[in-house]
C-alpha cells in the first residue's frame, strides 16, 4: 500500500508581516500567546512572526487533503524544540493530525518560507 501524503508551502514577505504586527488585533487573531512571547523577544521579531505565519499557511494547505472546515490561524501553533527543529501544536479538534505533520522553515531579511508535509 503506498504512503499517502500531502505538502503545503508558503512564502511570506517579511515587510508585509512587519506592518501587520503593529496591529494588536492581528497578533491576537493569528498568533498564540506562546508565539507572541517568543517572537516579541527576538531582535528582528518580524522575521520570526513571518516564518510562523508561513508555517500556519503551509500546514493549512497540507491539511486541506483531510477536508477539515474552518481552520483558524490560532489553531496551528509553531514552536521550536531545544534542538532548533520546528514543531507544530494543533488545537484540540485537530490534535489527531499533530504527529503526522513535519515542518521546514527558513527566513531571510526579506522573505520567510515554510514547507509542511502531512503523512496520512
């Protein structure tokens, strides 16, 4: 039996996110409290917010194969393990997919990129 998987990718302009994070409503609607704490403590927080935004979009795209309706950005959390590897934490209703998602993140001063794979 073949392994079934889906891939989601997203590329974000860091300047666009830098402008958006000036609005507290945007932060509260899109990012979890732990993401806000982590990113807000970084020197160039816009890069860190941007790569997390890209990750949320990539995970959403990868999960589109299971046809879950109405996934909100805050239902997808992105954390960093002590090793530096990114990980996903999902809301209670999506929790069953959490261990099946793998992320790769990268960012520069201008762009943030995320690739998410979902193995079913």
